């Protein structure tokens, strides 16, 4: 489940719950639809309310990175719980996206 806010071409998506194999496809679709609707210059993914994330979360981030890059934009990750930050650090996502 997500909520979102658009403000001056900054799209912030607030992700809730778990990101796993079962939820990732729906999450990708929802975020992609928002990106296509609003054409943001920056997509901010807020993980503050994510309880669980596995490698499917890495795939979600990488796919949105590719999408935003193809549109001339960027991706930023914010408010990562320690368990999510650990997974993203292992994947070395800092090379591609800003992690706040």
C-alpha cells in the first residue's frame, strides 16, 4: 500500500507494510503509474513504514531508477528502517540512488 505527495515535480511515495515477492509487482505498477502521470524530476521513496523488505525491494528500487533515468530524473530513498538500510547497503545501491 502507498500514499503519495506531489510538490513542484518532486513525487514522494510513502510505502507501507511489506515488500516481498507477492507485493512487489503491485508496488511497481502503482509507482510507475504515478511517475507517468506526474513526470517528476525526482522520485522520493519513503520507507519509514516498511516492516519487511527482501531482495524484491532491491528490484523495485532498481526498476524505478531505470524508469526515472530514462525520463531524465533521479531517485532518492529516505527514512529507511535499519533492516531495510542493511539490505540496500549490501546491494550497494548508493552507487545509483541517493540514500538519506
